[in-house]
C-alpha cells in the first residue's frame, strides 16, 4: 500500500469510530469576538469585572457562544484598526447613531448627572441653579455639561477632568477620580457620566445624590443617550442575532446595570442618527 493511500485511510478512522459509537464529531463552540477595553471600569477590564464584560457573557451564552476578547483602549483607532480589520466583531457600550459602525437597537438609556454629597444639604436640580456660580464644580471636559457651563458663563469655579481614559497615559486621570474627589470634599458638585458616577459612589458606599440632567431643547444639547452594540457595517447577520438576544435577555441585562449603580432612563423613541455623547 502506498503512503498516500495509507494516510488517506487513516484520516477517516476518527470519523468511522464516531459513526460506530452513534455520536457525531463535536463541533467547536463558536466565539463572540468582543472589542474590549483592558482597563476602563466600570465598563470593562481584563479581569472581566465590568458592566460590558457581564453583558457580553450573558449575550454569548444565549447565542451558544463563548466570549473572546481583543483588548484595545477604546479611544484610539478602535473601529479602523481593530473592528474593521476583523480582529474582533462587536463593540459594546456605543451610542446609538455612532456612524462608523452598524448599531443595534439600544439595550439601555442613561445620561449625565449632577452629583453631590447628601450631607451638604444641596438641592440642585439643573444647571440653571444660581448655587453653581459659587460652588466648586468638577466636570468632565468636552462633554455636554461642560459646554453648557461655558454658555452660562460659569468657568472660574470649574475643575476639568478627563472622560476618556488610557492607562498607558495619564493613569492619574482614571474616570473614578472625579467621584472620589467629590466624596473627599475636594469639589462640591460633580457633572459626570451617569454610569461612572453610579458605580464609584456605590463602590465607595458614599452618600451621593445623583440627579439626571434633563435635555436642553433650547440649546440643542442632549444629556441622555441610548446605548447600543456595534458591528461592522456589512455584518447585518450578527446585528440581527445580537438584537434577538438583547430582547430575550432584557431583564437580566437590566439587573446587571442596576447592580452596577447605573442610573437608568426609559428607552427613547428617537430615530437613528441621534446625537452622540461626548
């Protein structure tokens, strides 16, 4: 018998053995390949402790998949250099209407908040409150609340913090620092993205009041946003599967968000193309 023929016969032995035993060869478990930020709590990290880590796991299990991560800080070329080069297939936690991707229906809605210590006796409910002209305000720069403060002429008593975070640069500017400074009393009021405020206040067991900011139609400035998942623009099949899983797992996802202290708003009725959070 020639070597090629012997090799061909040996190659079918595993298949024959499975057939004789009445079992088909096991198919490999498919992967939900997620673009993850390695160090960006409360959203995600390499220890799989974040909101998006937990939600990705729920969705993957529903789809009969396991989660596989490609780690990349989410503010530096993620779509162009990672998603669109097929190193991963899905991004979590993106705003509905984010143009570089094909986005799913939203799975939650949240917004920016006014945060302050409950023991301060403050009753601030909007950015028009005159008290904000006298208090020391911490705000994430280049965000809608920061813009509105400028429009209101409030600047001298404002301390700027970064919203975007990359642990490779400026590690001291991690997202929770604004909330921790508020707890410590270094600032009087914080204007901060709701999931960050809720998570760090809960983590520190701090008596923090969170007031969701209402949109300002007069200025065209939105403070609340629908949050979706994103896939490559041509990947309509995966988008559909994700949306079906989001429907089935709606209640479980809501529990995860609540466990992380995320302040939630009712889903909006706005259409695709809404403005995006900054």
